[in-house]
C-alpha cells in the first residue's frame, strides 16, 4: 500500500515565509474598482527533464496595480501534472505564486516572483512509496494583454520556473523539476 512521506525539514518554515510574502503582496492590491483584475487561464507546460511531452495547466490569478501603468502585483494559484521516466513517475503540483511585473502602458508585462510548490510524486511501481514535498521556487515571466472590451483583455503569458533538483527512487536518481509554461487567459477588470 502506498503512503505519503513527511515533508522535508524546514518546509513548514519556508511555507510560513512564502505565506507571509503572499499576504504582503495581497495587501498591496488596491481596493479601487477598476484597478484589480482576475485572470483565469489555461496553459501548456513542459518539465525540463520530462521529455518532449507537453501537458496542460490551469491557473487563476489576481492582479492589482501597485503603481498604475508601471508596476503590477500578482497572486496566483495553479494545478499541473507531468510525467518523468516514460510514466514511471507522475507529478501533481499545486503552485501558489506571487509576482511583481513591470507594465509600461499596461499592455506588455515582464517580471519575476516567488512561489510555494506543493508537489506529489506518484510512482507507478507499488513497491516504491509515493511522497509529497513542499518546495520554494522562483520564476521569470512576461506577456501581453490585448484589449477586447473596456474591462476585458486577452492575456498571453509565458513563465520559466526554477526549482531545486529532486531525488528519485528511479534511475537516474536526480532530476530537474524546473518547467516552463505558456498560457492563454482573460484579464477581467473589476
């Protein structure tokens, strides 16, 4: 029977630091009616060591202007899956991220951020125990917003997420879980 292992030592401390950072980012979101956006999106994602297979990813983001038409904040949650070693290892991940974007004219954006990555490693072999980890990562990203209506824009974005190498009970014993995403969504102002 499979069971989950406890998280890495110090993961609770990292989760607390990331949670406090995310709360601070959320506090920076303005309360003005036209300054915030909600951005549901669907994207394609590929892990660096996952081969050529591209998987889907769902994301929901909340954005606000820290400095109108110059700096934007974003807090987002997502869900993604991936495979390593030809399906011998399935990865399910729920990242929670916070980003700062430079947004000249509010049409193009580029920036960076941090995230907390809750990840479950599900081994195909029942003799190998599954495990769940919580890791800290950083990302670089950007995109464009194409206005479609006064309060709606098409949002096309890309992101590269850098995570620490992980150990596996498979050969090879280490793999790079870093990944890239390309997403398409709607930026809805409220």
